[in-house]
């Protein structure tokens, strides 16, 4: 049986149970996600006592989760609570009741811990090395500033989407006057932290409200990709979502695609937090992290014991996971990259094509996952490769880079390339499209030289004679299969070089 772990996150708005299963790559994959909209914040009195009704609701929810955790026979369940329990004067009584009435031991996180775990989730799932993070819950908002993947500042504000709505909004939807008062309050709060101001770095947001903002924006623009992790928006996009939401009645907001119905009355106050903070930071972009508090706790509790709390390279970690999930042999990847390196050096020397360092990086990445769709079906491996890479979350790659990787790693021919790029044609200028096609053709050619996975092609020597490109390929085995594939694939390079290519396979 595979190892399974659970985490229960007792928030001010929702209580959530997430179950993870350890994959053969070692990665923890989410297999269950159960949410209860308890709104515990509503049961916290002015004197910060969680009422008996609120405690009973919490215990009842945890007992319902207990049935699920027992069924899954989990190795371990981590149970944490955030703002509402943290702010409750009767916190000790609640902790004791949870332990006496359920299988769980509840740990109440400090604001600093909550902020730290959010930071840990972001740096282990994106390649952004400097940013401000924001995680808005129901009863608190955590912000951090990190640089070179090192946490420098953090703070937990004692307000969240639910408490802001209670304090500033009389009905279900704020009036313009209420929004103005909320905006002024948030401006004053954020100005109290000088390290937030004018940083001009990405603002990375976590949590359900941020996810809903992104989902609404994706639906507004009929976004052609799956997934929200590392989705990027600018200030004007936040304002577009704000304009839409403030133009709708509460009933219309509740029916809005992409928005959880239970967040209908919280989404505008939450969006105001993002908008004001974006302006205070002078942010370069608004980026969603699908990974948050729960993932940060897992990085520390379940991954740190086996190594460092930070992955040395997020993207390399993602490629390692892909290799494990799709049975990619890393020795073959290494060999193809060695062949590519030889090709790049000589193409540059002969000035056949201007290959940049970014191109080299893109080809190395694509060689790692080239035609991984073979794992599903050999005949349609190009189509499966493109679909998997374009639609699978790859930690460390922004959405445009993910599509670029998918286009290179799935390259088969020009017609299929045009079919794949059609929904994204506005993302890439014509010259960039031609360059991506060339990179795909070159990676495909290098792969054809290792067609039988025997690594027999050792050395490539390129010359030019009489308007033709001569490639001498030295092998230490029977090369007929490799020769056949290379002859088939050289035409894609001939079209780009605008010269015929003569292949001369030789025994080394």
C-alpha cells in the first residue's frame, strides 16, 4: 500500500481535510480534498470567546473528517488551526476538547508560523527568487518579503476577508462608500510596514480568494490552458475583475462561474486587499500560488527530515518528478543533451542559425521530456506530449514557458505545430514561433540519433561543401535504425537552414 498523509486546516472561513499519497517519485500527490464552510469567525464574540455553538460545530466537522481519515488508514494526520482559534481566549479549552473528542491533536499556529509556511510553499513551487507574498484567510492576512529565496520579513495582520466584511460591509455587496472606507483602512495598515512599500517585485497570492480571482479572470478571457498555479495578472486585470464584480448583484455574483458560492460575499473585500497591496508594493505582477499553508507544513514536516527545507532547484525537481511519472530514462536524456551540445557548437561556428543561451536552456528542458506521451500511446505520442505538458502544473514554469516547452518537446511537423500553437498564437510573435519550431526540429533530430536507446552515436562533425551541409556521424554499433530516423527528420532542419543536408554515418 502507498503511504498516505492527511492535513486538517482549521481556518476562520473553512475547515479543510486534504489527503496526500506518496508517489514513486517521492512526491506527495493530493488525492482527497474535503471542505466544510464552518465560518468559525462568526462564532467569535467581541471578547474573543469562541461560543459553545462554534465549538460544537468544530467538533462535529472534525468527527466527520475522522471517518474519512480512518477509512484511508493514514500514516499521519497533522491538524493545525489559524486566526480564529489563535485569537480565541478559550483556546486551551478548545485544544483539550478536540483531543478528548477526536483522533486529532490540534496545533495552533502563530501568525509568524503561518506566514513562514506560506513563504516555504511559494519558494518550493515557483522559480521566482524575490517577491512579496500575501495569504488572506477569513480572520488574518499574512505577508512576507523574500529575496534570493530567503525570508527577510514577515507579518500577520489580524484581519481577513470575513472580518473585513463584518467590519466594513453592511449588506452582502459593499457600496462605493464602504469600499472607499475599506481601501483607506487597508492603505493605512499596509503603510505601517515600510518594507512592503515600493518593492516593485511580483506579488504572489495564496488561498481560496486569490484562486477565485484568477478563475474569474481566466473565464473572462476564455483562457485556453488548464491550471491556475503561477497564473500571472497585471494591475489592469485586477481592475477588470473588480469592475465586473462591483457591477453585479449579489445573486449574480453567486452564480458567477469560477467563484465558490460560499465566497460570494467575501470576494470583493479580498480583492480590495490584493488591489491596495499591489499598489503599495508597486508590484510588477500578481501571481497565484496554488501551494499555500498546508504545502508549507508538508515541506517542513514530511520532506525536511529527508533533506533541506528548500529544494535546490524547483524546476529540476519538477523534471525529476516527470521522469519518474512517465518512466523517462535519465541516461538517455543525458546522451541526447550531449549530442545537442555538439550540434549547437558547430551550428554556431558555421553561423547556420543564431542560437542563444536561452535556446540552449529550452532545448535541454525539452530533451528531458521529449515525446513523454509515448508512455500513453506510441502512435499519438506527439499529441499526448503536448497536451500533458501544456496542461500539467509544472512547478517553476510560468504558463507561457510551459506552452513553449510543450511545443518544443512535442515537435513532429509544421502542420501539427500550427495546430498546437493556434490557441496561443497571440502569445508568441512570428519570429519566436519560427525559433520554437527550429528548437523542436533540432531536439527531434538529436533524439533520432538515439532511436534504439543504445547511445551508439558518439561524435558529430559538420562541414559545408558546395551549398550543402555535410554531417558526419560517428557510431560504435550498427546504426541502420538511427540512420533511417535521422534521414526522415533532417528535412525539418533543411527548411530552416535553407540548405540540403547530407548525412554520412560512419563506424568510429
